[in-house]
C-alpha cells in the first residue's frame, strides 16, 4: 500500500507544477438545522460554467484559475434554499456552507435540477431520497427502501412481498449491500418481507446496476450503498411512528454543539404480544392449537466528533434479530437469525485537494434452529463473520481530474451447516458441520477526466484476490465510463465493468431466506465472473422531466447452481452438489421522471432476457451427465422477468394533504412443474402412490404479477413539532398473485389416489394500514 500511495504522489507532480496559477475552494456542505452533511449538493460558478458536487461525506473541492475579479459561487441542494457567495480567488479558500430547508408558501414542490445526471460519467445508478420513499405507499405501513428500489427499472423482487431483489438478470446473492462501509449478508426481516433498514435512520441510498465505480467489488449484479444519519449537532430532537404491527423511535442530539453528535434509532414489531395473549386465553380449550410467536427488532446507532477542521471520527453500528417460536407442550421449536455490524471511520483532509477515509469494521450474520420433541433434540445453525479494513483517497489535482484510489481487506470465517443432535438419555448423539477461513482483498485506482465541456471519461482498474484453504485467486477488474454531451440537454453514455465474486449463496429459492448459507470459493468452486456493457441516452424535457434509456448486455462465467436431486441438508461436502456453467443477460430500460410541481413521480419499463447453460462438460472436456441441467440446453433462471413495468405518482394537494400510488406489473416467474404422473405400486404399499414426472427445469411460468398500492398522508402541525397520519392500502384491487404452486392429490370414494390437481398459493389480499408519524 505504501508503494501504491507513493506512485500516486509522484504521478501528481506534473499536475502540481502546471497548477501554480490556480487555487482551490473546498469545504463541507451541511444542513443548517441539524448539522447533517449533505451528499450530492451542487457547487457552481455560473460565470465560468464550472461546478462540482459534494461527496458521500459532504466534502467538496473545486480548483479554478486565479482571478482578481469577484466570482459568484452558488450552493444548492434539493429542497433547500440556495446560497450565493462572492469571493476573490487569490489563494486557497475553505468555505463551509449551511443550507436552510426551503419553506414554501404555496404547494409547488421544487427539486434540484438534473445537472448531475447529465454531466456525470456514472450511468446505471439510482439514488433514493428518504423524503420520496416515505411518500410512497408501504406494505403494512413500514417504509422499505429495498421495496422502493424494486420500483426502478432493471430491478425486480424475488417473490410476492419479498425485499430480495434481482438486478439485470442476476441472483439474490449477487447484490453487495453496504451499511456505512460494512457488508450486510441477509438484509431482511420476516422471512424477506421487510428489509433491515429503518427509514428514520437512513440518510442516503444509491443503487449501482452497472458501470460500477472501481471502489466496489465482490458481487456481480449490483451495489446498494446505504449511509446512516449522523445525528443533529445543533439541538436534541426525535422522530418515530406508531403502526399496526411495529413502532419505531429515533433520538439524536449534540455531544458537543457544532462539533459532535449522536443518533440512536430502534424499531420493534409487537404481533407476538397479541398472539401470546390469545394463547393464554385459549390454552384450556380442548381443541386449542397455539399460534406461533414471531417478532423482530433492530437498533441503529451512530456518533461522530470533529477533532479539528481536518479530522473527524465516526462510529456506527447495527444490531437486528428475528425470532420465531412454537411450543404446544410436546413440540418446542425456536428459530433465531440476524445481523450485527460496527464500523469506525476516520476522515482526514491532507489538503484542499486530497481527502482520505479509513474504516475498520466487523460484521456477523447467523441463524440457529433448535427443536425438541419428547427426548430428542437438535440444533442447526450457520454463520459468517467478517473483519474489514479499508482506505479510500480522493485526490483532485485540478478541475479536470478527480482521482480515487484505495484498498480493502476482509477476513471471513464461515460456519456451514453446524448440527448438534442427540437424545436426553445419551443413547446417541452426533455433531456435523464445517468451518472455513478466507481472506478477500482488493486495490483500485480511477480517474474522472474532463477533456472539454462535451467529453468526460472515467477509467479505472480494480485488482481483487481471494485466498481460502491454500488456494489463491486473483482477477483484474477494469472499469470505464464515457459521457458525451450533445447540446445543453442531452448526454450520451457508455460503460464497461468486469466484476468478480468469491462468495456464493447456497439457496434454492427465489427469495433470500434466513437459512441460506454463504460458501467460499475453493479449489473446486471457482469465482464467478461477469462482464457488462451498457449504452444509454439521458435528456431533459424542459425543467421538469428527465428521460433516460439504457441497453445492457452481461456475460456470466462460472455460474453456480445445484445438480438435480442435490443433497443440501448438513452436507460436509456441499460443493460436490454444485454444477458450473455459463450465462448471459440483456435488456432495455426506459425511465421517465418528473421532479417539479404538484404531481411528481416516474414511469419505468424494462424488457429483458436472462439465460443459464450447464452442459456438464468439465475442465478436461469430459461430459458428466449428472453435471448437466436440461441435457445441457439453455434455460431461463427464476430471475428472468420478460416485462417489468412500474408507475409511481405523488400528488401534493395542499400543505396538509398528499396522495400517492404505485402500480407494478411483472411477467411470470419461471418454475419447474411436473408434465405428468404415474401410479407407483409395490408390495409394501397398501394403495398406489401418484408420482410426478419432471422433465426440464423452469420450463413453465407462473401467471403474471401485478398490483396497485395507494396511500394518503394528512399532515398535522402541533406546536411541539411535526406529525402526520399515513393511510395506505396494499394490493388495492385484491389481485391474488401467485406465490407458489403445489399439487393436491385427488382420491376416489375408496381412498385410492387417482389424480393430482395444481393449486396456486397467494399470500396477500388487500391490506389496509394506518401509521402515526411524528417529529420533535
């Protein structure tokens, strides 16, 4: 790392020598009322047609030619009052800005312009504001940022109500989810129906679908980068909500006013409190069957302190647990799972042009199932633990270059399929499971180069590696993105990115479930690789509308799936059940967004194809029938969604009333169903059994999925702060969307099975909800 850093400093020398007649304006952009840093704020010099944006820590740096005349700087951010500063640029300047929230006399919603989408080389990215997410109808009243991202083009859910996502034909394990620089492995509650992200604790969300910046690696399909709120360093404040199934509370305030702050946010469901009362009331009934208990809770916390103008420390953490229990007196079943992580970050400003962030973190995901029946008991569990250290630098030698470089290392510990079982009388007992250790590392460098007003190029290289059980893999991951501006309102973009993935999710479901197991690459299991290219056009229609269209193509190598009839239960040689093949995905994403006025929202449409092919041919060219799927023919995986449409509308009727709706349509999910049945006879069978006949994997599709959600927000203005009532209806026209299909055996009058009939299971009818939200 030392030599890498020296190389960068040497490379900077020509720029430094050429820039003696230039000076740099730098600083931080904050929200005036809370002191929160603002990500993506605009800093512009209209007279020079130059500008920049604050980074993920609120820092900006803008280098300009020396000027003896007064220059006007304009600072702006969505929903905040603009500020203008006049300066004489005859030396380096440090200017911190506090922007006030815009109070509108009329109901005319003003947002930031579309300058960043037009001027940036970055494409295939979605940014989500919490203010917009909280206006969209929510499932059971719980705002969910992952479900909101599912309304964007190129993103679809794994199944009905699930917070798992498929991005551009990728699987659920191919999404890198980061919370304040640390990985979350299963970011969901309630078996995938809620995400782990409490919207009151979240500050910023970015989803990268392609054209990945060089600092990200480790997954093939997407990066979801979530930043938590830092806390109010001006005054003590709080917010929260009371809903039908969950409540939440967030408290924040200064540690030292204007220098440090804290934020603590908690959320808990309370369905279990209701079911326990019902069980107690009915436990003496003769035919009573107890209702299972379920609840989840999560806790977010963050603190920061500014040591001086060049150094700031951040400490953040997350802890969440789900618990499902069932006890009928004879059978005792308990199921626990959850995430925990912690991150310590240090931001240091070497100079107005060189910014550093160092992070040390740890994360843990685990699940445990305990089961006791009579004298027999077993415990099954799995977990993955990470220790992470990373360093990231941003160096801006002049206004035409933004160089980012850094490195990251992760030490993984995997416990796969840990099983303890036995009898209380010690007549038998056994233990099974494996523990693996691995190290993952990466280093990167990228330069965002502005050649002129029309042409901008981002080029980067990431070197990644992985070591497990004495086997080492290394992969170069080049990245490039190009933006060409055509006129004032149109930009053409193209990108290429290679990604390598060294961890693999052992799952045979379309949704990410708590019992899914992460498995490392080894001598048999090679890293998965992808290459993705994308081209697109972005244009503005007046001041209110943004239109974009992107076409992408993605190649996949070393794709992993399970052989037919795979044994997944407590298998010490789990990787022997894997098969390896190739894949590809391609599609077109159309997006139209309106940001200003009473009516805002977007329309997204994606048409896409995703394929996998497992021909059963090994590295030596030998054909192994058990390693082939569908006789080596290509097939659509469960993440293949041909058509995906989303329409979102938010209408601000007045200061008190706002209405919203979202409509989704997705083509049916590929699935495997029997093509016929035959009776099975035998000497030990009193009656014949109807046995299904399967032919090819995913050769059928479930019916199409579509639903409408509607919501209304009524704002209250108490003297102590702000409040609102949010009323919503999930699946407003009661569409019975398919969750899965099973076959029910039909019998004749003698009790002999004669046929099997397909039955469709749908989870959610129309579900109304009401939530009281407050802020003080």
